[in-house]
């Protein structure tokens, strides 16, 4: 843990004390993460903690006290294998959400959802989804994409597809645009990008994911293990360098007055 134990105890007492709704949600997300880790370990699939989840593991030995979601990264080829595995090995407590399992889900990453809970959230993008439970976000990672083409797809996804939803266009029109972008434009860009790739051994989130930092291959591989809520999960090889790319001075806590969650009410079914 990278912060004082007494400070950590004070933060947990303030934001996620035992028995609180947020702490119950964090325990449920921990179960999802353990389920994902088991599948990946048994099937030799690479994944690693990312974003606030990795930051929490390094700085807090678990969830950031005010965090209400969970993030991992998988190489795109491993995520494709995970999709196939979960399609053939269903679990009533979890569903892998993407456009093929929920045609009102339009994000460019997958979400492993808990089916026994629900985020109650006033968001046009969220409300139309079939599955709205607690989640582990799974961000597909690719190596050496052409940076200009990568940026173009990211801009299209966030500025166009998401704006169509929030502007209340018909779902049929949104789905048509999603199809054109994901089934025609993105495959063409993948082919072109493979012909003129970046040569710097850089990993980024997949096409159409509009946030995330570029990471050097040596910061990620070979993967290691890190403690998170008392369990061991996969993490990048150089966690400190990885977090510095994402957050800069990651050891510094934010101003407590600026801390906020995703402002969702969580319903346990």
C-alpha cells in the first residue's frame, strides 16, 4: 500500500464502510473479477488490471474507497476467445455484454455484468441497455495501430454514435450507423493500419475506444501478479510506470472535495 494505513482506514470509514451499499457493490464486483480470473487462468488468456482498479491495487491494496466500477484489459485476440468460451459455458450469474448479446449496447469494449444487481442511472445510453448490473469493464488492447487512423475511429465513436443516442434518434438509425462503422469501416481501417503500423511497440485500447493511454510493451509484459482485496490478480510488469502513463503522480490523492462516483443507485436483486 502506497498511503498511510491510518489514512486508508479514515477513507474507508468515510466512503465505503463495511455494510454500506458501495462496499456491498465492491464485494460483488470482486466476485465478478475472481470469476473472470478463473476463466482466464484455466484457458491461458491474458488480462491485467487497469485504470482505477490497478491504481487501487497499488495505492490502497484494493478498491479505491470511492470507486464503483472495475477495469481490466485484454489483448483483442484473447477477448475474442473469451467471448467464444462464455457463449459455450453460460453462467446464470454473469453475462458478457457486447453488441452481439445486447443490440442496444454500443460501446467498443465488452462488459462482464452481474445479473443479480442493477445500476439505476439517469443516462440515455445506460437506460436502453438490456443488462445494467454491476460490472467489470474489459478493454480490448491492440499493438502498434496507425495513430492517425486510431484517432479517427475514436473520434467517430464518441462524437457520432454516442451523440446519436443522447440526441434521441431512433434505435434503428443508431444500429444502422453502428453496423456501418463496426462491420464495414473498422475492418477496412484494421487492414490499412496493419499495412502502415506504428513501429514503436506501443499498446493502446482498440479502435473506437476514445480514452486510455499508450503503453510501452516493456511496461506490460511479462505480466505479474498484484494483491487486490486479499486476492492475486494479473497486472502489468511495471505497475509504477504504467500508472504514471495513465495518471502522472498517481500516489497523490485527489482533493477530497472533488471526489465523486458515477452517481448511480445500486439495486441488488
